[in-house]
C-alpha cells in the first residue's frame, strides 16, 4: 500500500488537531515545543525531488518538490482519500517505480494545501545523501537539486549540519550517521 503510514496515522488520530509523524530514523536531540499557530501542513526538505511514478505527475498535479516525509506535522482533515486514490491510479500504479511512492502521495497532498510551510531549519534538519547540499543549505532547510560532489565524510562538517537542531532526520544514506551523531545536544535536559 503506497500511502499506508498516511492512512494509519490519520485514521488512528483523526480526532486530533494535528498529528506529528516521525520516521524511525528521526532523532530528537532536545525538548521541542510546538507552537499553537502552525499551518495545516509542515514538512522538511531533502536534496532530492522526493517523488516517483509517472513523469506526467508533476505536470498535471501540483506537488511540493523536495518534501521529505520523515518529519511531518499535519491536520488530519487535509487528507483527501479520493484524491490520493486517483493520483495512485493515474500516476503511480504500474509505473515500475516503487521507491518514494508514499512520499509522492505526501507531496501531492501538500500541493493541494494552501496553509503549509517548511519547518524552520534552526529546529528541524534533514541529513540525507550529503552530496548536493552544503551545511548552510541543510541548516536553512532548503533543497539544491543541481550539481553534486562526493558525500561529506568529514565529521566536523556533519556536526556543523546538525549543531543546534532539536530534531534531526538521518534519511536514506544519512542513516549510516545515526550511530556517530544521534546524541542529545549539550544543553538538553
């Protein structure tokens, strides 16, 4: 099922004002406070487009490019199952591209939400492939899809990327960093 986590969390917590979804490779480094005046959908970004399926999808359906589905804060009322089923039927099923299908559903859903935003990079950071974004881009929670270089291997650069963040998502290739860098910040309680 290509959007199972979206269904599971939304159905289980449908009466909540907001749902905070965290992948298992997300590390909470210190206490966080969620403000009361948040939009209906908050997400972080990565250094990849974050969707798959038919190449026609982003031409016909508004999608949020770069959305990473590992850290999401959303209002369950935004979930439109008929829309997601139609996206799946038209653009995802039978494409032979099973990767990122769930994330594609999140990106398409976010494309329909007017009241959305990106987590502030001072609080939430996505450390993934490390091949395209600089430490400043990671800290600012912005994508950079053009270019590329070797992945950061210097631990001081990786520490620079996560320093000061309350929440870090070690996504995809970044999962290899969990053992060395998933630790509470020095000033956490």
